[in-house]
């Protein structure tokens, strides 16, 4: 699912200043339909760090955004390397993270006082990894000269910037309890479309075969339109559901224009209007496919758009 927001919106810098904007940067006062809706929020002050946990919902489903705020500016903290101190968790991933927080807290409680002479070279005391769709989350309990903390890093498998938060070890239980409250209220279901998708279709025109297949992944619902050009090879385009209507309108516009162009061309050759020349959309040289040309077809679809 999509889980999740893109990671590049400046939401909290706006929201935490109370400027009436949602996570997508939409101004509620303007009457614009928001792309993301905020359902609940919690604020935690853990030592010198301030965290916001926001439950959000968009067309892909529900998720939780965790952001560390810079008290000096009120904006999402940005590290020296340019990384934002924020992560996005699908509801099911948030539940898994909550369980890891319990085990990390138990491990932390079993440790003795910090000993600078007995710290691993990389500072890691315990590590775990979570995987959700195309996102990986690395949980590392670490120790340095300032103390012990849990670093949670989020990466995208296809590349892109890494984002992370650093949670003081003493606050793991408080953080877990806040997550638990949100999950109790909103559940662990990521949401998104769960109905039955339409079956694929096949269109044959002369010696060409076109296939229309509907699929779904963490980014949403899409249509894959492919042409079989060799015995075992297809070329394809993928169209997200959100632009199907616009895609259809553009095709319809071209059909209308070509219909008029074919009529005009025929009139020019015959020296006058063609009786009943409105014709069939697509022009006289493009007869509509018969019912035998179109049948039901299903095939494997890719896991990403």
C-alpha cells in the first residue's frame, strides 16, 4: 500500500505553526479538497526532543507519520547531511514497530551502566529490520558519548534519500504506549481498496494483439496496456487509476478529430458531402472490432507501477 506519504512535504513546518494546512499542503480555508486527511495527533516530549505522531489518511490508506521537531524553529529537524528527521509507517508496520519497541526496551533494561571501554566499534548494541512493500526500516539501539538511543532509519529499495529519527532509549516505553493508543483507536489495517478488480481484456486488430490488465500494488490501482510484439515479449505502458478519466478523454478527443478528418478527406475525393457522413467514431477506414475480437484475458502483472 502506500502506504504512505512521499516524505518531501513540509507539513509539520506548516502545521505546527498552526497555518491551517494539511499534510499535502492544501489550505482548508480555500475550499480545496485535501489530498491527505489528518485523523489524530500526539505530541511527546522525551528529554530535549519533541516528537509528533500523526495518523493520516489518503487515497492509498492510513499511515502514521513520526516527526522530530526542532524546538528552535518549530520545523521538522534536518540533519547536517540534509536528511529529514521523520519516518512514515503503514498501520501494520506501526504495530510491528510497537512490538519491537517492547523487546528493545527489555534489552535496554538488562544493560548495566554505560561503559566506554565496552562499546562495539559501530556503537550498535542491538539491531532489527522491518520490511513493508518497497520500504525497509532499520532499528539500531546505539551508544555514544551522549548516551544510548534508538535510531530508526527508513529507506526505499529503488533508491532515494534515507530518513531517520533518533529516540532516547529512556523514552522507548513512552513512545510505545503512544503508538499503542493510536493503534487501539484506528486499528492495524492499512486501508486502501480491497474489492475485486475487473478482469483483463484482449483486443485483436488485424495482426496486432493488445491486452488490458488491472492490477494493484502499494502505490494504488493501475491499468497495464501491452502489445504482444513477439512470441514471448510485450511492450507496455502503465496508467494509474487517478488519471484514467483524463486518459479516456484524450483518446476520445483524438477519435473525434480523426473521424472528422476522414470525413473531410472522403468529401475532398468525392467532390461533395457524404450522405450520412457522420460515420462511426474512428472514421470509415477504422471499423469497430467485432465481439469476437474482444474476450476475457488474464495474465501476471508487475509489482510496481
